[in-house]
């Protein structure tokens, strides 16, 4: 997430061309997020870097949100830093790497798209701290409303009808 956001579709009166702000600077940050569509909850960290150390922090955060006596299966793509030998996986989490080039199987891709389309695109951020504040605010907004997580994340092939 950063200042070089994409421009998304906007509602406008037919025949008009509304402007959309776009920044030319390059400050950015990373949202490490995971959701449980079944329970409608999520865990995330907003970090300035994207590497194995960040992944370890993210897994520790997810582990704290897994209900007592439950076990989480975390679907994730096969980025090298996510699956390196230095990743420390808590006992209540199992990593399940997805097949390459299958983003449609990753619920988080749909969550990120929802957040970009509705809250994070078409804006100019003042600075890096402003980006972090927006990411944190809108992640908290998402997890405070479990129904979007359920609506976006539940898959019939994984959860039945």
C-alpha cells in the first residue's frame, strides 16, 4: 500500500469524467493480513518491510487470535520469504501453500481488492505515517464488521453451502 495507488472505477453522471487524485511519490508500507471467513475475524500488522522476519511477526499475531483449542490453516502464495527455513510457525497454525499463479484461491487477494476499491484508492497521502494510519484504520474498520469478511471470504468448495 503506498502513494503510487492505482486508479479505480468511480460512479459518475453519464457523460462526465470525474478526476481522481494520483500521487507521484513512492512511500509505501505493507499490510500483513489474514482472515477467518468462518468466524468473520482477522489479524494484521502494518510493517515497513516485507521479509521473513515480518512473516514471523505476522504468524505470531495470527496465533494470538486463534481460539483456544482451535487450529488455523493459513493459505498463502509461495513467495520465498513466506516459506523459507527461517519461518517460525506457531503450534496452532499450519501453512498451506497454494499452487503458483492461482490468486483466485487466495481469499486475501479479494480482501485486498475490496479494501483498495472501497477505502484506499483514489487518494493522495500526506506522508508515510499517513499511509500507515489509513491502513490501520481501514483494517480495523474491516474486522469490526465481520459480515464483509464472511461475504468475501467464504468459498463453497471450502465451507460447503
